[in-house]
C-alpha cells in the first residue's frame, strides 16, 4: 500500500436525493450541498497526492441510525458517498475516476456524528502494452503477445 490519509469530518453528508435541482435544463447543486462540500473540504488536511492515482477510499458514517422506537432510519449510505467523493476529489485536485476501491459503512454511534475517512494510494502494477494485444482469432492478453 502507498500513502495513507485519515481524517474525521464532524458532519453528516446530505442525501444524494437532495443533491441537485434543475434550472433551465441545467443541473445545479443545491445550496446546502455546496455549503456541505465547502465545509467538508475545510476539514481535510493538506496532503500531496499524485493526480494519477489509483486510490482506495473508506468512508464510515457515524450517526444514531435508529429512531426512538427502535426502527432503523432510512438513509442509504451509497447516496451519501457521492457528495463526499466529489468533495475529496475537488479538494485534492483529481478526478474521482482515480478511485479504484470504495468501501462505505454505517456505524451506529449516538454520541458522535461524523464521517471517518481513510484514503490510500494503491500500488498497482501497470500492465505492459503487450498485455492488451488482441489477435484476429479473438485471443488477447499475454497469450497473444507470446508471453508465458
């Protein structure tokens, strides 16, 4: 594994359902989403990241996930991820397509509301150019290149 960044963000992400609205055919982020991104980014530490990736991201959403009657709250974690991913990518100046792994989870914690972030630079061996050669018979990869 490469470099590791960890951060605690004492906020809860707005739901993806409330991210955008349409104005004259254009999709715009709602004001509360823009404000969340701005505050979220201010909690992220300065960190020199290569703009080439790849990265692995883990997000743990800490909150009281149950109503007083014991039923779980209906907040979908995948809906919370996108706004966080966009803010992280924007803060460090890279495209979110550099994330090769994303893990998310709910952590029931009535006393501490926030998001625990772990971002890792992955050490990935880049395949050689010949690994993607194809032949007319449809074979590809190392066999087509004559590699063992």
